[in-house]
């Protein structure tokens, strides 16, 4: 029997969606791969074996992963406070969460640099205890945490709101302590959402350019991110090299996101309905 | 060895959820707390579970101060209306939860936990469902898992918060019979909160009827139904016709019918009588004092027929119940004239402010019961064919 769909014109809308996705997402990526192919496989490997490139990729992906992990922890805390507590200024606090979305990234980068530079408001105090943030990999991390932060909070909020309080109360009457309720009940239920937030924050941090380059100082082998290398290649009219780096980043990101999706599906296995 | 609640008070911002509530529950008893929504019954249950605390009052269980203990120290099993299962855990893991979170030194061995889970799943008739997730179960099955989970920690007190509220009618009836049998097997002291009077009347040993944070009456289902203590109980449990009564000498009258033998010795001038629909006697021929009535409508609800009567003498409609079979035998139809009189009534005198005084209740019953007519009424067009009669009876 033919399934009836709520919206008419399923074929039309599917076709439209696929065309749109192809034009907006796949076509540019295909062009990127095509451009990179001019270098050949050997060329690509040779490029990736350059220590400076390797260091930049390591910083980009390592930093982004760490930043996403930090965002998951802090984002969970912030979302929890926003959802579970009522306090004056909550709405304002809630609006502030979105600022990293709205702020031009260059502005964010300059502001962060001003704060964390050795003579900045925060950097001054950190410098006294021997911590340098601006112009080091730590600065890169700070910028990545900043831009990825709203993703975790915004993905968690609706899920936290729909979390039933009875479930926690049931656990409590069954003898669970507060930390057991959190670890055995709340956290496993949030795990799929936390992974989504992690993936979004990670993707954002890997691709971040504007805010990072201001605070990073861009010292080769030390605080230089992969997107910056791409820009530098472009400035030297090395289009194939830039494209190759882009493809490498794309491949890495794809593998990472795929792994997260699989992990997420596993953590969400209980939601598959119907016997 | 009892659960004792003494003078509990709990306020939510401006209205009292519990107003000076005292109650004693005997060991092994099945007590239903019955009331409309907002009557404070769930608050009462949550206080027993340790999820809410009263502003004043005491709760003791077997001599132990309950309010001083955290929820996990109380050893109660709580079942929620919406199951509150851990949806990320399998059925078996849900049941085992209460045992697995115990500190290591009092936690049973893994094999013992498995055995107990197996036993409990059998008890709630869910053998073989252990590896499913709650999302793969029906509502009735989920609620049985919730019950098994609550029983796994071997509670001394079982608390049920409208456990069948989210289920459909058939499952609800089947499950409550099953719960009653389970209670008889286990003998566990149980407090059951519901707004469904049928459920309470059928299941409970005793019922506490609550209204606006107060307990109106505590008693066996029979007492609650037959001897309601307050006007609220009269109206909330079952259905009741209200009649306004006036004193004439030593009798109270309504539309020519006299309620003789008033117990207040002339103290009150007015009263209100509650008469259940099944306590109205119908007759085709005039009986002394009976009201002349006009059958306006028949609502046929399965075995029972609800008759809507217009009574001119009272200037109000009355509702009378009778067995559908009797109705068919009498051949009554909308538009017929008949005579109606009460056989039992619960009467409260009205105070000066016009409010009923619950403490002066008078349980009245008729001295000589009128004989209800069983013969078919004669009608000119005769031949009451069943089809005709059915056609007249509207659902």
C-alpha cells in the first residue's frame, strides 16, 4: 500500500532538497577535491609530511577536541543552571550565551587578545604566576572554547527541560545518592545530546579562523592553525597546495564526525521504539 | 507498628495543600486517598516518600521519625502515574537499580540480584521481557515494571500515585484486580492515591476522602458510600440529588414529602437532603406523599438506566437509577407520568449562614418502603415491542 505523507509532493520536495544540498554543500567540496587532485596522491602525502603542516593540523584538531570537551563540561553546567534554577537576571544570562554566535569573529579575537595579552586585564595577573595565554597554543584553545560554547548550551537546554523530574525522584526513593542519580540516571540520558553538542562545538572550532589568528600569534610549529596555512598558501598563489590542505582537513573532520555519530547512535540505542 | 501522620500542614504560596491532616494507617492495610485534583492527596504521598516536607506536623512509622530521614533511608517503594522508568536502562536493569546503587557492603551479589530480578519479573508477569527497553513496552507493562522496581528494594511501605491514571479503561480494571491480589499475597502496607472513586471503592480496605487539603472522612468503602460524613463526600462519591427541606412542626418537608423523626429537636429550620439516584423508588400508581413526576429522558448505560425526572412539586429535576432490565419490564418511556419517593437520604441542617453543618448529620430512611411497580404500564397503543422501546432510550 502506498504510504500517505502529511505534506504533498514528496518527490518534488525530496528532489528540491537534494539539488539544494548538492549546489550549496557538495559542489564546492567537489571543486575543492578536483583542485587538490592536480597535486596527485604523492604530492598530497609529501605536503602532509612537512613538519610545519603536521604541527598546524595537530594544533587545529587537538585544540578543537580539547575545546569541545571543555565546552561539554562547562556547557552542561550552564545549561543546568539556566534550566533548573530561577534567579534574577536569568533571561539576561540566557541571552549572553548567544553572543559568541553573533559577534564578528575578528572582534572576538581582538577582544580576547586584549584581555589575555601580557599587559591585558586578565593576562597581567596570569603573567605574574607564569602563565602565558596570548600568542601561545593556550590562546588558541581559549578562542576555540569561546566560539564553540553556545552550541553545547543550546543543544542541551531543550533536552534538559524535557527531562522528567519523577525519574530523578524515583531514583532517590530507590536509594540512590545525589551523585548516583547524576551519574546513573541524568548523564546517560543526556549522553546523546552531549555528543551532538560536542560534535557541533568541535566542527566550529576546527573551522574557526577569525578569532584564533589574533590571539594565536601564529608562530610556525607552535601556535599556527591549519586554516592559516591555507590562507598563506592562497596568498602565494599555491591553489593546489591550499586545496590539498583543505581536503586533508575535510577528511579528518569527516572521520571524526562519523565516529561521533556512531557513538551517539550507540548511546541512544534505548530510544529505538517498537518491539 | 503503624504509620501515623499527625497534624500535617503544607502551604504552596497562598493555598494550603494540607490543612491539619492526621491519619493512622495499620500494618498491611490498603488505604486509598481519594480526592479531586488539587485536594492535596499527592502532596500527602510525596511527604510520605520524602520528596516534600510539611511546615509542621509529624510522620512516624513503627515509632521512627519519618520526616528526619532522607528519601533513600525510608525504605518506601514509590510508583508514579507516568511510570518514571529509566528509559536508558533495560527492564531488568530498571528493576535491579535499587539494589545496584547500594553501598558495596550491603549490595547483594550479582547472581543474587539477577535471581531477584527474575523472580520479580515473574511476579509482575513480565518473564522474558528483561532485555527490552521501556520504549518497547505498552503502558500497562511499563507500570508493572515500575511496580517490580519499587518492590525490588523490599520496601516496608508501598506508595502508589495514581498508578493507573495514564492507562485505558480495560487495562485499568484488569490491573487493579491484579494489584489487589498482589497486595493480598504480599501483605504490604500500601497507600494509594487516586481521583477515581470506582478504583478506590473497589481496591481499598479503607478510604480517606480529601478536599482542599483536609480529610473529610476516613472509613471503609461501605461506610464512605452509605454513610457519607459531609456534603462534599455525598457529592464526590457517587451521584446525589439535592433537596432543600423546610421544617414543619416535627418533620422536614420537600414538595409534600415528609422526612419524619428529625433528631435536632426543632433547633434548625432548614436542611439539605442528599438522595442517591438508586434510592428513589418509582411507582406507576400514587403512593402517599410521593411526588408526581414526568419522565423526561432515559440514558441507557449498559446494565443501569439513568432516568431524568421532572418533578413539579419540587420545581427541579431528579435523577433516578434502575436496572435496565426493570426498566424494560416496566416499559417506561420518555413522556410517561409516574410517582417517585425517596427511600434513604443523608440530611444536613443548614446553619444561620445557609451552610450545611456536617457534624449534625441525619441518616434518614423511610419507615415503610414503597413497593416498586414491576408490571408493565398499560398504554393505549399497547404492544411495547423491544425495538420501539430501544429506539426511545437514548444513550
